[in-house]
C-alpha cells in the first residue's frame, strides 16, 4: 500500500504553484490555438493523469 504523501508548505508555495500555473497557461494556449472546447482539454488532462495512476487503479478499469 502506498504511504500518504503531502507537499510541504514551501513546495506548495513554490514548485507546486509554478507547475499549476504552467499547466493552466498551456491549456489556455491549446484552446486558443486549436479552438477546442473545455471538454477536449479535460479529456487530454485525463489521459495525462492516467499515466500517473498506480498499477492497481489502472487494472480496475
């Protein structure tokens, strides 16, 4: 079983926040350049998220 993990306050105010902002900006760029709907962005993010799911979670599908 995986151990619980949480980002530190410094990480939340640093790399985590930076990463969040970058992802949001890139999603907005994608929408601007392709004129795709939000649902398409959500689908893309879902595919990306599935790459980080544990093997057990992947096998449940």
